């Protein structure tokens, strides 16, 4: 059983009415110490395997494609994919294809 979570969000809210009814993807207590990053990895870019021992990580792909090494597994991600990586799970990132991989990272202390 993998220690990470992978989800494809097939339909994101786009109208004001849908935005009022959207599902919030959040874990209890996640706002304390929360950090947010917007990242663009160019074609061929690699982030080596690392481990966040003190923080959980959410990675949401906005555009492009990437390959994530997650706890020894290889997962391809593209637009609207969400990956939750708990503290202590090793992960690495690499772009896939000839375009930028654009994603956001939310990171919060493990609690």
C-alpha cells in the first residue's frame, strides 16, 4: 500500500456558482506553518530524490507533464493531478516531454 496519495481532478470549478460549491482539499490543522510555492521546471529539469522529515507536501500540476518518483514508485502527472506526500516519504521530480512542467506546492509541518 503506497504511503502517498495520487488524485486526478477531472473537473475543476469554472463558474461563480460552481466555485461556491467546490470541494476544499485540506487536512485538519494544515494552515499552521503552511508554505505555498509556484514552480516551473523547464524541459529536461530534474529535482533529485529528497525527504521532508518534518513536513507533508501537496503538489498540484497546472500544466505540462512530469514524472514523480514516490517511495520507489514512478508516477506520471499532468494538469489537474494532485499528489499528497506525507512527511518521511522520499520523492523526486523530472519533467516529461518538451514543455515546462508548471505546478504548485503546499507544504505544512507534519502534525
